């Protein structure tokens, strides 16, 4: 082989290596950007859950459920919040571990507290199982995490009526 052929081969290999490194850098940069966006979105959702507007909605819903308010008077803001969290988790906009850490306790208890309302609303909407479906899926995923982390079956993790009432009493006092 002549020198120019070796030079061409070396140039081609160097170019190929540069392309590979560039692809690797771009891919890792995209993963880092995605991770940063997920963490930022997670923090925004946590802030929203604890902001004064949501605290008032949580308190109001707790009062409504404790007083057996008529179905049409029940506010759905808290349920809609968990519906959004569930959608974001399913679409992988939120990190599962961070979501479990931040929302599992509340999602599970709010689901238990609102289950009768949601069942009734689904029936009123022509047995539409998609009503608060993302909220339900979120809770199911949170139970999966709980059972793995705590090594306890779901049945033992589900809050009893007394626990739900105590939770609602605590939420009622938020504002």
C-alpha cells in the first residue's frame, strides 16, 4: 500500500471516531437535559401540591367528604392534580422514585377517600372507566413501589376507614 492510502485510511478512521464521539456526547447531553427537565417538573408539581391554592382545595375537599356533601358539590381539583401526576408519570415526564417519595402517601389516601365519588362519577358518565383512570393507575403504581420497598402486601397497606377519616381531618385543617 502506498502512503496516501494509509493516510486516507487514517483520516477515515479519525472521522469515524469523531462521528462516534459526537453521537455519544449528543446522546448523553440529551439524557442529562431530560433528567434536568424531569427533576424541574417534579419540583414544580411538589410546589403546586403545597401552594396556598391547592392547600385550600385539599382542605375544602376533605370537608366536603367528611360532611357527605352532595355529589354535584364535590370539587375535583385534588383528583385532577393526581390525574395529571399520573399522566406525567405514565409519559415518563416524572421520575418514578421521586414521584413515589413525594406523592405516594397522599395519592393513596386521597384515592381511598375519593373512591366512592369516582365510582359514582364513572357510573354517571355511562360507566366510563377512563374517568380518573390516570389517578387510579398512579395509585396502583404507588402501591407497587410500597409493596417492594416495605415488603408488605397491598392489602395490608391500604388505609382503613379510620385512617382515611384521620387523614381527611388532617387535610381539613390545612387552611
